[in-house]
C-alpha cells in the first residue's frame, strides 16, 4: 500500500512499520534508535530530555479535558517517564481561519492552568493561520525540555521476574473523546484521565532504585505499549485480565461498542516495569498520590512468550495480545 491512511497514525502496527521502514531509515542515529518517549542528550555535564508531539484531537473539548491541557500534559508525561523533571515547553498553534476568538481564549486559559499545575514554563512558540478547511479548528504542537535526574531507565534493564504496574484505569481518555464526538451517553459518565504524571513519577523514583522502565500508554493503548517493550527481546510479558483496572463506565462502553480496553488510549497513566523486590514500595508510593490510587500489578516479565505479550483471560484461557492492527479510534490526541 503506497498511500497513507488514518491507520498509519493510530499508534499500532502500521504506524510502527511506517516509522521503522521510512523515518528510522532516513534519520538513523544512536539517540533516535533508542525509541524513547524523549531523546536523552548530553549538554555539558548534564543530561537533558527533549520531546515533541502534535495534537489534532476531535473534538477539541471533551469530558475531563481539551486540546490545550492535553498538549501540555502529554509533553510533560513524555519527559517524566524518561526520568526527567519537566522544565520548559514550546507551544505552536495552527489555527483555522474563522475560528471564534472565544474558543482560542478558552484554550489559552486551559494551557496556562495546565502549565501551572505541571510546574512548567511556556518559553517560546509559534502561531500560524491557515485557510478554512486546511485544518480542523486548531492543531497544537508542543516540545518540552527537562533535566534528567534518574538515568537508569532502559528496556535493556528489564529482567525476567520483574513486575508490570499500571498507575490507574485504562481507556478513559479514548471513551471520553468518543462519547463527545459521537454524542453517545453511557450509564456511567467517563471523563478523560488526562493529567500530568511528573509529581507521581517523581515520588516513585525517590523511594525506589528498582524501576527498570516506564512509558505512558497513549495511542494503541496498554497492549500496544507492552508490545513495544517486548518487540525483538529475549523476554515476554504475561498479564492478567482480572488485575487490569477498567472502570465500570469504560467496561460498559466497550461492551456496547465492541472495543477491547487493552487498545484504548490513556493520557494520564503510566506503565512501570519494576523489580519484584521494590514492587511493594512502588505501589505504596503511587497509591498515596491522587493519580495513582488505583495502581495495580497487572503481570510480570517472563522467559516464555519471547517478544510477545500473553493475556491470561477471565475465563481461564490464554491469548496473545499483539499490537493494535489497523485503526480503532481516529484522532484521540
């Protein structure tokens, strides 16, 4: 297939194939090859984390958030899961001609509030206005810089016997966006989990030196993120459906619409791979934070299922949980 489709931006298998076959091939270098949420670069004697992301969510306002705070929190979280303290953010807006200024003011106010909550400064930016129809209301690009304070995070550090922890319920962001876009009401209202993870992660890394690796499960969801960790590795990951936190609202929505919560995007959750010895204190530290109250151990790293993710189902069976294939929910971030 020589044409780009929406599935190429879904965070799943087709996006990874595109990145690996085109961008990684053309831009290959040692830093990029690490495929972290942020590039870790040395500036003088300090290590700096640098990341960038673009936000094209539709609709731009949804239960629990909007495109403005989503952009700030997404960038903060990409820095945080790489062991960095987020410091500075750039903000670029591509605005469609005809957008009501009251909407732009509302987004700007949300960005300001989010930056204050996350403890970062917006220090540079850019504004472009394009012809009507050239974008959908507003697109935002953010880049972030943070100072690395925990340097040992790497997939290479993961060992069989390590445990896998998720900081809270999965899929809430995707269902929130979908419900607003399609005008669907569920018995239990679902709000986006969009939030800054830097405080939660900072507290975890203060109590434990056994955190091997972290990532936030955005596009492609939990299952795709775990596959990113195991891909090409000599270990696999085994997870248990009964232990994966899914709120009643998300569960109802998935049953109604036929979605698998394992592939639904989050915007305020972290996946941590931690040594078994430190798992208790990590869970304890997480549950003392508002964003980690529902943190749970959902599985472990195994010598079996090399390069794969195996799900132990509620019915007692086992199945491989591969990367998201194709497109599930368009434009959720």
